[in-house]
C-alpha cells in the first residue's frame, strides 16, 4: 500500500518535471537543482558564483525554504531575479512547486536558472524538478562519511562541491577517502573543491557552468 502511494506520487511528479524540462529546453535555459544539508553553504556559494556569472549571462534563482525568505533576500540584494517557495515544513521541492515559481519569471530573458532546494541530503534527490542536472554541496565540516551514508544524492548529482575546503586543516575530513567514495558511488561525478572564504574553486565551477550553458544553447 505504502509503496503504491509513493509510486503514484513520483509518477505524477515525473510528468510535471518533464513539462518543466521541455519548457526550459525550449527557452534554452540551463536549470540546476542545487542540494545539500542545512549549513553546507548553498546560499553563500550562490552569492559568490552569481556575482561572477551575472557579468556574463542572465541568471534567475528559485529559493526553496521551510518557512523564511532569508536566503531569497540575500540573492535579491544582488539584483538577481528570485522567487521564493516556502514549503511550510515540507522537506524538499517538487516539480509542481518549481513550475509555479517559474511562471513568475521572464524565461525569455534567462540563460541559467538555479533552484536552491530545501536543506536535506535525502528526499530532494528523489524528486526530479525538470533540471538539466543536480549539484550537491558537501561541506568539509559535515564529515567524509556522508557519500556512503547518503549515496542516492551523490549518484543522482552530476557534480559535487566539496565546500569550506579552507577548513580542511582543522578537521579530520579525509579528502582522498571522500573522493574515492564519490567515484565508487558515481564514477562520472565531477568534483570541485570550493571555499567562499578564499574563493578556491569558484572560477572553475563557474567556467564549467558556462560550458554547460553553451551546450544548452546549441
Ligand atoms: Mg540556503
Ligand atoms: Zn522531503
């Protein structure tokens, strides 16, 4: 019974996600579903890369949050179009929420749409929202055991950002082990080591996104 209910929910979600994907494709928009735990640094990373990317392309953001607009306000301060979704306690975004939010954006003027998901390493990975790819932020302070403990999100993501890499000397995070586990779970995964404090890896990540945008435009 339980299993059937979940199958129906995901089936309906996939239908709407496919509509979103078709829409983004028609508008030549690259859509990224950005995931990670609360406090992993998703919004800080966004602030940093948006300031670099906004010089070259038109970006918009959809911010998922349980109750507040705190993250959306941070993005808005950079004069980036941002739509807030409050899930009222819901622990992930689904395709219908993203569809409704996207209706409030001028999609003809956007090259890149970043969806910051609710902070959670579990169910956001199960819900396709119509993105081109998923990206997961894993901060050094969370520990190197997370890829093996939450394999689905790393399997589903095209890219992992090992964030707060500047804190590596102050933790027992084993970078070699983490990279090996990530490659075991998802051999094709792209890994960036990033820091919003010293700026490590941010230009590389931005350049990689710009390459992906070029592929979408073709
Ligand atoms: Mg955030
Ligand atoms: Zn959830």
